[in-house]
């Protein structure tokens, strides 16, 4: 892996240090998620990893040599000004930057400043824009975590409406991360897996757990999973002895939760014939057997196909077939819960809207949401930087110490208009008086956020963004 942070940039950044207006000694920029079409709120997560693994590392003379060699190969030459600035940075040995952010792991409305960055030494004004390409990588964990947060909100609603108090703890496992194999690299798997663990405890992405313990111990993430089979395991017994695979799983795991993939051949035979033969073993086992059907239209598979032959397995669906075999009870909210000895997990094609439709169908049929766990893999990660419209833009410079507010405002697309000047993220509050409405003592309740532009430095310092990095080192300024 490349360890030289000077190479972690776009080619055009390699020349910006000599392109700024003469006399520039300070650049101030901010990061914002500009697109609220899909999500109105976002989770801020992942920056600390990039600060620890990249911007906190020393900048060595050999890094400068390597940078200048690649720049020469790519652009054809190195100007004396570029070379002197790179050599000076390597002599300094660290990134002379100050970065302020909102709190990691917290939720903020889209279209607000969530990070600002400026240089701490006047001669290194160019470093602010230089690290943009690296810092913008946080679009990925932020967007994945935002997506998972919306799964969690759906879970919260349907559990509140349909589930018994005894099953509320299952909320933490309602959406399981199956996405390791669908990620593009080990690093992206760590980041996306960690983003999921902010909202749920169930995951099969092993690298996410040590990632969270190393980089985010303060978030106290935990991770759990269960023994589970795959199709190769089931196929190894041969089609003629599929039930032998089930017996072997139950013998291997005599207690606890075990998940058995059930659509290798004939799901309906499994839920009518195999469950009947294994009934005693399942109900007398110290744990739960979770069946995993993963093929077809999931809503029809789980809830039944109303267009199928009446009373056929296809018509009944998995929930009613398991109910017919193992029974169910009605909870205090009036919804059915399967015998706790059995359960269902579906791990194919469960995108956000489909999952919500599934839970709505279950509720309509009188089933509690806790009867189904879903696994989601690549669908949690199918985003781009444009999903939330992440962008980092400069809004303020100083030239020979004199302030100049700057902005972009393309006439062809005003949605790309940036803020201007120094920025302050502030809370929008409402005043709360006594119940009688006669007390003059009021407290404030936060109801939102707004980004204020054209600020003074004092106003900028008093905003909600707090320093997390300064001069090559992490800095912990309280967000409380």
C-alpha cells in the first residue's frame, strides 16, 4: 500500500500551489453534503480513521523526492516554486492544518457545514486544497452509515407498532451486515462495516469489529453473529440426503442460534417435509433454528403469494408454514410471534424500500416484525459521492494578511453555489417555559442547525464545529 500522503491527491492539485493569487497566506474551506434528494439527514463518520492513518503520519524528505519524481513524469517538469514548497513541507515534517468537525457518529441535517479546514502556517496555505481528494473519501462511510440509519428507523417504527416488550432487544439484530465480499477493498470493508455497527450489532464483516475497537473505542460498538451454513455445505451431502445436512448442523450446534440456508433445492419441501421429520429435535433443542430462504421475490416467499394455488406452500409462504408446523402466539399488541424455537432470515435483494414494504405486508397480515431478520450486503454500499453530494470548497482567503471572502456560483447550475466567508454551524433552538406558562425562566431545546456565513473569527470559533486535528496530531476538543 502507498504510504506517501503527498501522492494521495489529484494531478491538478500538484500545481495549485503556484496558481493562487500572489500574496495568499491563508485558505479556509468547508465540507458539506449538498444533496438532500435521497436523505434529509446524514451520519458523520469515518474522518478519525483518515486522520490517524494518513494525515497524522510524518512527511519525510523521501516522500518529497517521490512526489517530485512522479510529478515530473506526469506533467513533464517541476517548477522551482513547486519544488521549494514541497521541500519546505518535508522539512517541517507534518501537515500544518487545523480541522474542525461535528461529532463523529452523530446525525446532522444535510446542507450544513460538517467540517472546516485551514492552514496554521502562512507559507503552507496550499495544503488546504491539496488534501481535499483524501479527505473527501469520508463520503463513503458517511453515506453507508446514513443508509443504515434509515434501516434502523424503519426497524424502530415497526418494532414499536408490532413487537412484544420481550422481543425489543432483537432490534439490534434486525438488519445483519452481509457485505464483506461485496466491498472493493479491505479498507472499504472496515469503514462500511464500522458504519453499520453504529446502528446494529449483527454483522458477518469480521474486520469491522477490530476497526471499531482501534479507531472508535469511544463509540463502544459490539458485534455478534451465529454459526451459519452455505450452499456448498448443504450440497456436500448430496440432493438425496439434504435432510442429512440439517441433522448434521443440529448435531454440530446442539444449543444456541444456528442459521441454515434453505433454498439449495426445494424450500417448500424443507418447510413441510424436513421440518416435520426434525420437529422433535428442533423443539427440544436449547436454542433457535433460523431458516434462510434466499431466492425469489422475498415478500412472496416470506408472506405468501396470493396468486398461487390456494393453501399450497407458495400461497402460504414461510411465516405460515412455520406457524403450521411449530405454532405461534399473539403478543400484547395483537401481533403473532413464531414459536421461539424457529425463525427466518432473508439475505438477498433486501433494499430499503423493499424491506419497508415487507414489514408493512407482515403487519397487515398480523405478524410482528421480530419474526424476520434480514441480511444486507452490497445494497448497503451501492452509493457514490453524489448520493449526498459531498464537496469541499474554499470560502475565504487572506492575501498579505487582508481578508477576502470567496465563493463559486456557476450560472449554469446554481445548486453548486458555495457559501462565502468564514462559517459557523449553530443550533436552532426554541424557548421552553414552565408548564403553566408564567415562569420567566426558560430553557432552550435544539430543533435544528444552520450554517451562518460572513462570520468573524470569534463567531467562527464559537460555533458547533470543534477542533479534531491540528499540526499533524489529533486534538480532542469537546463537542458537548
